[in-house]
C-alpha cells in the first residue's frame, strides 16, 4: 500500500514541477524577473501555490537551462547582465555553429533546403513584437527564430551536434533577448536573409562567415552598453 501511494503521488509532483518550471522560465524570458534578481523559493511557492520541494525542483531545471544561477548559501538568482558567461557562451557558439553550418551546407538534401526556406518564411512573417510584448521579442518570434537557426544546421545529419546546439541556444537565449532590447536599430531581418541566401546557394564559406558575424554582433550588443568599470 505504501509503495502504491508513493507511486501515485510522484506523477502529481512532477506535473506541478513541470508547470512551475514552464511559468518560471517564461517569466524570466519575458523580463518579469530582472537580471540579478533573487529567486526566493519561499516567495515562488506562495505565488504558485505549491510546496517548496516542487519549487526547488523547478529551479534546478531552470538553472540547468542556463536561465538562473545557484549561489552558494544564497539560493537562486537570475544571471546578471555583466556575467562573463554570456561572452563564453557566445564564443562557444561562434566556434561550433559555423562549423556545423558548413557541414549542413555540404551535406543537406532537397528536404533540408525546403525546411530552411519554410523556416525563414515563418520568421519573416512573424511580428517581432506584439501589443502585449512591446519591450522584448514575442514568444512566437523567439520560437520562429530558434526554428530557423536550427533548420540551418539540421542538414549536418549529426544528432549529437544538434543536441549541443539546443543546449547552447537555451543557455544564450536570455542574453540574446537582452541584446535585442539594447540594440533596437539592428537589422536582424537582413542578417537572416543573407544567411538563408548563402546556405541555399551552397556557399559554405560565406554562410559560415555570416553566422559567425551574426553571433558576434549579438554578443557585442550585450556588452557594448555596459557602463565603464
């Protein structure tokens, strides 16, 4: 009987943790929790009407996504803008993704070309901002942006490399959104158009160089507005 009770309660806890995780992730991404802000388990448990154990489980997952830090003896917090980790993530992406894109351009088939074209069309036709989200990019645009960048790389045919991209993308997404907010004059649409054009023209050298520059611009935008030390 004890074993049965335990097995029926665990899925319920997991479901609650999943819900809190999704809400917390969205709240951080939308800017509800500011850079450097403490994420207090007690306050979050009260806000979401769940136990501390559920909140802590959700927070551990958010930390794993790179959207929060676990601080020794101080709980959890949203990463600070000045955290050099963002530049380290950008460096990792500049090292890995252009190489994967080169492989994708060389190996991708006709279906890959169609996915890239469709993903770019979706990105172009998705409004970056909505009336409800006029400060940060909308969730719909952010997802279309992710799908386009992933589609560019999917022709590589290597699931391990694509999993690496997924992890780096999630870890850098918050920094990218901060960067986008700090650089409203950036012509990202033109950058994406040129990326699609080079990839579908099977120009691996140009595509890889454009992607490296695209990622560098995002990283520079995040650090460029900092106050002098």
